[in-house]
C-alpha cells in the first residue's frame, strides 16, 4: 500500500472499506483492532512493533492499551479528531509488523460468523466476531439531553476535567477526556422537557456487522426495543425499568454524494 497524501479526510464508508477483510474495525472516527497475546510481555512487544511500524506518525495517530491477554490498538488523525487516508495506511503497516511476530487481529482469527441484514453496509469481514464472543472493539459515549446546551456544557466540562473535541469550536459540540481514557460526552438538543425518560443515556458504538448480534443479545437478556427507525445507524433499547442505551454504527451517516 503506497503512502497516501496526509490528512485527506475519509468518509465513514471509505474508512470502513479501507480495512475490510482485516481485523480492523471502523467505529466513530477511529480505526480499532484487538490482538490476542499470551502475556503482558508479548503485549508490550506487539505495541512496540506497532509504534515502529508507524514511525514518526506514531504520536499523532496511534494509541495502545496493553493487557495480559490482548493489546488494543487504534489509529486516528488525533489533531483533527477524524480518520484520514493516512490511518488505514498505518493500520496495514501495523498488520504487517504484527504478522512478523506471529500475531493477528482477534476478528481475523476467531472464525466467528458475520451478521446478516442491513448492518453489513455492503462490506463484511469474513472473520468478524459476534456478540457471543469475547468483547470486540467498541466505543462508549454518554449522551445528555438538554434544553440549553451552552448553559450545562461548561459544568460537565469542569466537573470531569474534560476538553473540547479537536477541531471543534465549543458551543454545542461534544467534550472529551484529554487523556483519551474516559467516554466522550455529547449533548442532545431537546425541544421540550421529557420527564418520563432519563436525561442521560449510553451510546455504544460497535462495528457495522456487530450491531445486530449485540441488539439480539440485549433483547434476549430482558431488554426491549424502543425504536429501530434509524437502523442501521442506531437502535434505541431499554432495560426492564426503562433506562435507555443506543447500539450505534457508522452506517448511513455519510452525507449523500452529489
């Protein structure tokens, strides 16, 4: 894969397609992968190989979370908070480095089945995991309903020690953990108060072909479907007491081509 022009933004569809057939998954603005290892020492070795593969781009793109049983890697153009053409190029370079260590992404080795239906988005990985497998890569966000977002946003930013998203101008935008460890928080504009529902809900973003198995697992565990009219972008679910969570994907979120 030849070196791309740096910082060329990718649509969600293009970002997902650029890593199709690999263990990498496109979530919300980031490419992520989980690599099984046998020890923390091997996780450290895998992370070091990923850093070397990224070279001078490592600091601005790569993040690694090391555990004794896996290393989770993600690439994103951090200064912009989006996926650019350089990120899948780096992902492929990391894959080659890991292969040299005899390691491979979890979803490229698990042999799990892909989900059918609309969540495939026309491109499914032949080794995608399912909701019944050990946890696949995912992103958690918190959403807060608000009548006056500018009034409440500074409180949440201060109490959590959060910062503005890269490239945002504040105001109505999401806020993020500057250390990249805690979930992002975004604010949903309300037209009128809705006292019959919680004002905070969870958004769990999974790969496009993980969504339906995750929804089915939640329903089988006692949940109920609140709204699927926006599927496959997201499904709104609730637990038996009405607390809500959304299972989200990147699908159908790109602007229509003109």
